[in-house]
């Protein structure tokens, strides 16, 4: 089976399905175009880290209109007014407007299940019946639901027991989401069960489990999830290190997972462009991450990665598998996207 080389990186068309741009600057778009990448940029209901939702959508629509060969976007909705009559209908009206302006999907974030509460103080979970009409509408419009449900399983462990350095750093800096410190919140298993109950209610909904559907700790569990829900896929954003960690113990199992599920895996990074982002640092980080991942998927070399103490062996996936993970799967899920390339 033939493999791509490092020299092929810029020659091969690629798609990053998990990115965030919250300014009118085009640094990330320009760098993507220079490296033969296209982007799917997500809106997210996270405040105050991100702008209010109308501003997020305005920026995304502008980039989409100006760069349709590189840029597509998914929208999101807030839980503002959750307890008011007609909340679901208002959200559907907003989503219809966003779809008419080019949105190809809808992102729901971990605040559902880990933060947002109703008027009675109860956490709002992803399988709440108030979401039913919204998810049905997304399906009826032939759009995609993208879900960041829960967190890595490491989130429920003390810092010193976490398996990868990026999780240790994130939860040290964001103790509000470090569930080991908050036993009063739903468990990891309860978060996953709520997500799965939602999918049980919506079996024909096209669904992307962001961040390996928060099952990053076990390729066996990801496989079970994909087998159980045939209309789902998973993206790799900020979770490749978890697969590399497993590969240190059982390289062949991880490689077999990619070969067996190559039609269901999407490449993504979770790059962010914010108001205070330094463009030079962003470009440097993008190129380093892209090339490190390309080396991991396309060569059999021993590779040093910043998230782990020990080197990892590259998977040396064949070209046809790499093409699916880096482009073809995304083009299938978003068939009318990146219109300038059609």
C-alpha cells in the first residue's frame, strides 16, 4: 500500500473540520489556503471567551461570503430564555436564518450538561425533550449536528493521574470544568448516557461527535459508539494525543481502529483565532501541529509529541485512508460545501 510522504503535505488537498475564528482578520484562512487546507469553522455558546452569538455568526457569514473556496461554518444557539414559552421555536427561527446564510450544521457545547441550569436549578442535559423539535428541524433541513458532550475521561481524575499533558494543563487552568473537583455534577458516564439517549431519539440525524465523542480514552469504546449509531462520525480535534497514548501500549490496535473506521473519522485541530491572537504565533502553531499530525498518520517514524513523555510510532496509513480522514469524509457529510471547489 502506497503512503504519502512529508513532501506531499502541501500537494494533497485537506480539510480541517474543527476550527474557531472570532475576528474579521483572515490569518487562519490565508494560512489554510497556503497549505491546501479548507476549514469548517464552528460557532460555540461559550461566554465570555467568545463574542455574543450574533457577532459570531456575523463574522462567519462574512468570511464565508468572501472565501467560499476555503471557509464554511456551523452555527450554534444559546440557552437564553430556556424557561420562557416558545423557546424552541425561537431557536428554530434563528437556525433557519443561519442556514439561509450558509451554515451547514449546528454545534452544541459542553455547557449543556456541565453548566447551564433551568429556573429550578436543574442542569440541562442533552436529551431534554425541549431539544427534540430543534434536533428534528436540523435533520429535516439536511444539516449536521456537532456535539461536544462532556469532557475527556481525564476530567474526572486528579491532575496527576491524567494521561496526557494537554489535559493536565487545560484543567489546571479551568478548574470550573475539572469535574474531579465538582462531584456534585453528573458523572462522566451520565454525560455519555444523556448524549446517547438523544441519539436513540434521533437515529437518522447526521451527527459528528467532536473530540472523538469524548470517548478518546478507548478506541474500543469509540468503535462501539460508531457501530451503535451508523449516522455518526467523530473528529480528532485536540484528542490525537489520547490515541497516541494508547498506541504506546498497543500500536496495532490503534492502527487497526483507523483502518477499520477510516470512513467515520474526520481530521480537525481546534485552532482558535481570537482578538488577542498573535498572527505570527498562530501561523507557527498551525504549521507545527499540521506537520506533526501529518508525520504521525503518514509515516512509521518514531515521533516526539508535546503531550506525552515517550515517543510514539507513526501509523503509516495508506493514501486512500488518509484521503478519507483528511478530505473525502468531510466532503461526503457536507456535500454542498466549499462551493468554489465544486
